[in-house]
C-alpha cells in the first residue's frame, strides 16, 4: 500500500506543478493584455504626435 500512495503523491505533484504552470501562463497573459491595453494607446499617441512634426517644419 505505501507504494501506491507514493505513486499517487507523485501524480498529484505533477498535476499541481502543471496547475501552477497554467496559473503562471494565465497571469502572464493577463499582464500582457493589460500591457497592450494600457501601453499601446500611449505609444500610438506618442507616435501620432511625433510623426507629423517634421512635415510642419
């Protein structure tokens, strides 16, 4: 019986590490989504204000 419980423990550890990996991926995706939503408009704003400047001179 101890062998079986040891095997179950190792399986459980594999699944928890996999779950942790998935959680990290989800958090990374959320952070990336946040970055894109917040930073991209700012970058676009800066680019649109910077690019026309040489034309005016």
